[in-house]
């Protein structure tokens, strides 16, 4: 669309509510920057917003229910401010499409995962319609006056709004947004997208349907973004993709691979720590393992989803590896990097999962000794291969298995954190602790959460922290010093 929203003569406030994965968080940051450039005012205050935009996830049924519940509550508040627009984008928008409009639904517009560039226009069209139809009351008079001034240049173009404000699917008109526009709340940290989509088609997963096949960004574009971020003070970058190990496979023969891209990123001056998610087990290479072991900028934390410890269930999930192959990769990783912390994903209650299958998962978790795990109860996702199977594990049994697995992982996580007590670790300070703003919070190379007392001037910097105690989720320590660059390695420091 044309950049006509720069003609806004009064503020239009937009609040973005983000659900789901890191990719959605980055989408939210990019959209915030794009909207701000086009004249909108991005706010975190949903009660003051003229537009509330939901960035949605469909990986679990619960994620969708959260969005619909929140949208329903906001719709009730439109009894007082009927001019407020509710929009939806992301995976839920792409998959449910036009069904989110009309009837009992409360959304004014829908923009799929490939239509982010149309959101400013959809906002303006929806607002023009709402404002034109809203009656003035003592509650919304000031807002309607402000919006009337802001929207005056668009009323003729946007009205009458007879067509549905709906855009999903892929076509030649699809535009990409400038990722450097992203409004990052912590300028010293950044998510950087290296690819979109997934081509694996795990039987339980909607991502390939919601985001399409794997598409890699050109390497020169990624590296240019990383250099720009580093020059502006960014010290930690997380490279994002549904399966980063597949990076480059869709590019012309001879193009850069993911390990090669990661090696080039590590050469960029100013970047101190590099992370990446997600790594599909079947695609991790010896080349990547060797690079991780030899490059001190690559953090000692790897998200490495297993999903189940049962080979029978893995096959039903269309995971392209066996437990034995997964364990072989784990052995290589830990041999190359004894201080590496692994995180996983696990699903309990997949169709047909027996108690024996679940026991195999418990045994695998204990054997692998994960530092962290993201644990989920299976929920049917329409359109997937697994949705054709009977969802035959009762909900109460899913809950029981989930609780048992949570307890085991909680024990393992606590043991990992306790192993750092007495050591001094390099910590990147992220901000004030959410629970106690009098203290600071940061992360180690292992992504361990650390809380300590320190001056707010340390936020955004690397510091050395002596670890003194550990709870099941958090390390507590004391600030020691600001380390020099030569100390910013990912090896365990003094014991």
C-alpha cells in the first residue's frame, strides 16, 4: 500500500497483544516499527488504544482460546467506546481466515501471516467504518473528535466499506517488511529472522499450513542487518527459524549453509553472544556441532526438541529420527561441549500413546538430563494428519502425565542451576526483576535466569556475578565486576 498514513493529523493509538513463539514476538516488534513509521502511535495501554491488534498462535488450542477470550472481554468494553477496532493477524488468522469475521466474532479485520504489509491499510479502513457508525457519548466524544481529525483524509477512500476487511494466503503482491524497523524494547538484544515457514509436516503441527514452506532470507541481507544492529549497540542476537538447520536448502545450489551463516555472523565486531532457535534434530550437522564448540560467541544453550521418547510415537508424529539417532546427536553435542545445556519440547497424550510410551519419554528425559523442557498436553489441530486419529488419551490422564513429567523436569532444572552455585558467571543484564524492581535480572550463556543486587546503570551490559544460591527456577548471586571483552566467553568461569 502507499505510505499515505503519514498524513495522519492526530494520534491514532495502536496496542499489539502478542501470543506464542519468538517469531511472533519479532513480528510484533516489526509491525510496531512499521506502524510507527507510518504515523501511528504504538502503546502498551490497551484501555487507551483505538486499535487492538492480536498477533496470534495456533500451535495449541489453548493459545487460540486465550485470544478469543481476551477479544471477547475487549468487545464488551466497546459498549462504551464502539469506535475501537479489533484486528487479528498471525497463524490463527491465516488458518481460520474469514470465519473470524461476522456472526458472533468480534474482529474487524483479518490479516494472514503473509499479509503483514497490509495491516496499516486495514486498520485505517476499519477505523473509518467504526468512526462513521459510532454515536458520540460523554465517554468517547474526545476520542471521536481526535479520530475524526486523523481520519479525515481517508474517509472518501475508505468508505463505503462494503467489502470484508480480510487478507490471507500468498500471492505475487506479497511484500516483506523492513526488519530494521523493529521496535526492540532492549536495544542490546535482538531477534533476527533468517527464514520463515516449515516443510517438515509433523503430524500434529499446523505451522506448515499457517506459515507456508521454508523460505530462507538472503544471507547478505541477514548479515547486513546484523552489522547494523551491532553498530547501534546490540550485543546479543538470536537467529530465528522454524528449523534453522534447514537454512539455505531452498536457495540456489552452492548458497551459504546455516553453519556458514553462523560463522559469518560470529565475525561481526560488537556482537558478543549468538543464539538460535529452533534446531530440528534430524538436520543438525557435525559441521554445526564443531562450529558451536570452537566459537566462543555461540552460547552454551541449545533448543533441541525431542517430542517423545517412544519410537512408535515419533513415527506417528512424522518426526524423521528415532530415539537412538537423537541420543547419538546428544552424545556428539555433549562430547564437543561438556558445559552445553539442552532444552527440549515434549508432547504427552498424543493419539495412541500408551503408558509404556509415556514411561519411555520419562526415561529419555532423565537420560538426556535436559536443563529445561517445554511440555505440552496434546490438543488436536484441525487439518493436520494427527487430527484424523482418535484422540484416545483421556484429558485427566494427559494432565496426570503432564504433571509427572513437569515434576521430573523441575528436579533436573534445579540440579542444573545448583551446579553453578559457587561459580562466577558472565551475565547479560536484561533489566529489573519482574518480582522485585529493587534488584536486577539477567541470563547466563546457558540461559539460566539470574537475580542480583546492582545499579540500574548495569542494564544492557555484561557483568560477572558470583552464584550464591539456587531455587528451582532462579539463581541468586552477587555482582563482582564489569568483565573485559576477553572474559566474555561461553566457558564456565571460576569454580
